[in-house]
């Protein structure tokens, strides 16, 4: 794999790619929202501009209609207030006035102002002023002002148009209001402002939604990115607590995966180191015990042999002739010989645990070995009411090893099982051959072993019984390991114990 490909698959590159993707996505979203909002605003402005234009054009059309009415009234004897109902005037026209050259109002849509005089422009040309010519009339101003007081948007605009007719010179005065145009402009402004507010709310909601989605994605992806790191941290705590029987299941091609692989290698190294330290400690203990047992064996074995011979001599030379006393005498001597045999067995355990292995290797059929072992313990089993069951294959199950030491190994397990069932039970032995190994399961229905004691049963000098040195199972494990095998134990209190011995098959 090239360096470029490795970089693209690295944790750093993936994180940079993720951040870049979020940035691009946010930028694209903001640009799209901005374009959409701009187009919407442009559409609203165009629509409202057209409405304003239409309103202004309508105002000019109303002005032309008012001018036409005024021109027609010059040739008519009817007054404008009779011809035109003020309520029917165009919305932009407040009133029509026809004044004579001196300013006297000759005709108007407002009947009350006829005959009054208003001020006319000095120039004799068409012009536009932003004042209402009626506002200065004393007779009219109060009522007119009161009429328009409620309308703050009156905004008058007056058009003065001089005209000559056969009847003389007149002024056509058209008073208009900008109220509708102002209202239209204000409505357009309000419409644009409302649309801007709505678009701002849309953009805010869309941006907030995008941020929430981005945050959710960041949390999910961040959790997936940090999960292997949390697993590594938890694994480090387990290692610190002394647990090394596990592996970190993180398989990634980036730096986190490399860190997990290195961490697993570290666990394997620490585990191997701990196993090596345990073996060294066991070797040191074995060496110390070996030196101790050599001296103990020489000090104890010879006196035991002398005592045993002396008992045999006493039983033949000094036995009473009376049958009752003779039987009692022999039972006492037999008890003494049994105790001597137990002491010799303890001395042999010490010697077997401490001395280096010297195996007499041969091909051993495990079935026959178990049969011999069960024959050895069967009398004691019958006395205690223990049923012995053996399940073995029909064909030979052979291993390479020392017959006597393997037999001693199985005998230790069987004797321990019988000691755990003083009131009867079942001792079941099963032989299975699989994957190049011979497995021997020996199960009892005895009192079981506590969880605390289960971890120490193979340690030397550890025993839950009153008698013995606690070397039986330690010697058993040593024998199994000398044969390149393994031994495990499972137990539950008041339900029983199962020892499993695995030895390499001879083939």
C-alpha cells in the first residue's frame, strides 16, 4: 500500500475529510438559502413596484377624468355638486373648483365654497402646489379642517390650470390626495418587510435545522470515532487491574487500529512475562522444596523403614497366644503400619514435587491406566457407598508418558474425590479423544470447592483438609505439565467438582 493511500485511510485524513464535508455542506446550504431568499425578495419588490406604478397611473387617469368633468361644466348651466356626487369622485380626487380670474369660485363639487374667493397663483401658467386652496377660507376652514382632522394622511396636491373660453378666462383647480398612493407605498413596504421577516425566519429555521442535523451527525460520527479509544482506555484499566486474559477487538486500517494492535501485542508480552515470572517463582519454590525434601527424606524414610520392619518382627515373635488378645494386638500393629504408610506417602509427595523429572516414557493406554486406578480406589469407594462410572472409547486412547507417574496423578485426583464424598455419591470418569489430545474428565458429586479456594488448589502447601502437606494436586499438575499437558478444575459448592486432564495423543 502506497504512502498516499495510507494517508487517505488514516484517522487524521478521515477527520479532516469529515470537517471539510461539514464546512462545504454548510456553505452550500447558506448559499442556496441566500439565493432563494434574494429571488423571493426580488419577486416581491417587482410585484409591489408594479402595484405602485399602477396606482400612480390610476392617479393620472383620475386627474384626466377630473379635468374632463371640469371642462364640460364650463359649457353647462348645471353645477358640479349637482352633476357629480362627492362619493362618486375617483379615490384620488378630493374636489373640483372652477374659479374666475379674480379668484371667485364659480362652480365646485363642494357646494359650500361657491361664491367665496381663493388665492390664485401669480403666474398664468399650469402649475402644481402642495397646499389645499380651501384651507385659507375663513368661512370654510373650520368645517373643512374638522372634516380632514381624522385623516392624518390627507397630503393634498392642487393642480392649477388656466383656460380661456368664449365666456372669459377661468381657472380649473383640481384638489387631489396622495393618500391612496401613500397607502399603496406603505402597503408595499409592509409587504416587503413582512416577506423579509418571513424569509429571515425561514433562513433561521433552516440554518438551525442544518446545525441540529450537523450536530447530530457530529455526535454520531464522533461517538463512532471515539468508541475504539474508549475501548482502549477500558482495556488499559483492565490491564492495570491485572486482567490480561482478553484482547481489544478494534480492527481499523488507521492509527487507532495500529494502536489497538500494538496494545494487544503489549498485553501478550505482559502475559508472557507474567507467566514466565510465575514459572520462575515455581522453579525457585521447587528448588527450595527440593533441597528441603532431600534432607527431610533422609531423616524420615530410614526410621520409618526401621519401624515398619520392627512391627513385622513384633507381629511374628511377640504376638499373644490367646486368640482374642492376639487379634487385638495385630489390629493395633496394623493401624501403626497404616499410619507409617501414610507418612511414607507424604514423604514421597515431597520427593516427587522437589526432584527433577526423570520420566520412563512409554506408550500408555489411558483406558487401562484408569482401570488400574479405579481398581486401586474401589475398596474405599465401596466402603463409602460411592458408585464408580467409567466411559471410554472402544479403541485404544494412547499417550506417551511415564506410566507410574501418570497413575499417581490420576490416583491423587480419585482419592481427593473420595475424600469429598464421605457419605457416598458418584465418581464418573470419561475419556475423549479430539484434536490430537486425550481428555480425561473425572467428576464427583461431593461437597465442592469454594470460588476463593478454587484459584489456589494447585498451589503447594495449600489444603482445605486437616491432614497432609497440600502437595497432592501440586504434584499432579507438575506431572501433567512434565507430559506437556494441562489440567483444569471446575467446581460448585455442594454440587461437585470436575478435573480435566489434557495430554497429547501418541499419534
